[in-house]
């Protein structure tokens, strides 16, 4: 069993490759040769939380385990096993791996559902995940302009300087100017109004995987022609953006990334709600393992 650190993950997992790996993983899941096990959480009285999610394909299976505490931080690891023998193969540091695979899911959804051609991108959020989200959009679309908004202007200014963006005065202003929107925040309530979203916009919501939190207004989901998730099973457990807005009829409109459909018309509004899957972690972890073993 080998140990793979963050430096090796960064070296061997470029965003473009991660997007292709996820494309293959979702195709395999759709064909019945891969499997995803939704996230489970154990919440301690101390405020610490243990999270675990898993995936399988024909060659490998594994689980990502991470521990978080609001006051003390977060630590991420992935355990990779041989699918035939169950032999342990690798333990990977998985903080960077998680950022890349979260971005890659957005990149895959953007490639399928965003309008072709140069894009103006609005990024709501300015942290670790927001950077990966923008990298993923840039991997699949020509980006002519990036607008960033954050509740703390100094954070938006730092992001803008590092990522080649402009600071927006408001979330609604950024969204109204964009053809692709990315949300990557810890917000509890919607970040912008549905009225600010123009026809033809594609939205990637990646910031929340808690049932009581959301970044998107419910009215936006009513307007959207396509609502896409990485897993309906897992979204029904933790996608607050959908749980707080959709009734049974609304959930009947939700489709999965593995179904492979793309944008139908230039005018439709499309939404991708990402919660992050063990199968996604497995796909990229297996690639890194094969590159370094």
C-alpha cells in the first residue's frame, strides 16, 4: 500500500483530465458497471463530524473519509482498493483531489448544458472551491470576462487579483451580466433573485450539501428547463437547494448527469446542482494511483 500526498495529486491531476475521467465514470454508472454510495455523516457532541462516501468501478473501489470541525479545520483522505482481491492499494491525501473533482463535475455539466461560444462568468464565492469551479469552466469554455462577488469585499478583491476577475458590486449585478453562473459559498439563504437570471443562462450550484441550506432561489428552479444533479438519491438527502424548493412533481423534472442529455435550445435556463460523489473521488483517485505507482 502506497501513500500519495497532495503534491503528487496536484502534479498528476490537471482539470482537463479530471473532467474526462468523470465523463467516463458517469457513462460507466449509466451502463451499470460502476456504483456510487451516498455520503454518511457522524456528528459528535464536540462539534466534530466524520464524513464518508464511496464508489466502485470494474477495477477499483474505495472511500473518501474526512473529518471537519468549524473551529479547527478539515482533513481529507481517500482509501483505494483492488476490486477483485480487496487488497488495499493506496492512501491519498484528498483535499486537492476533492477540489479538482468538484470542479470537474461543474466542468462536465457546463460542457453539456452551457451555451457554446465565449462566456461571461459570474462567480459567487471567493474561497477554495470557487477557484476550482472557475478553473473547470475555463477548461471547457472560452471565458471573455469573470465577475466575482463575495459578502466580504476584501475576499472578492483577493480572488479577482489571483484569478483575473472583476469585483462585482452585487450578486444580482454579477448574475445579470453572466451567461454562466457558479455558486460556491456556505450560504444558508438564496444569494440572488431569480429575476436577475437572463434567458440562456447555465447555473452551477456547488456550495452546499446540507438539507437546510441553499444558494438558489426557488423561483429559479421553476423557470429552469433542465435541473441536473450528479445523483438524485444523494440530492434527496442533502441538496437543500432542491429540498427546500421542489414538491414531488418538481422532483420528477430532475435528471442525473449520467443520463448524458445536453442543452436543448439556446434560450433555456439550465441548473446543475452538485453535491459531490464517492464515485467522482474514485475516478480521479484511481487515475492518480496509476500515474504514480
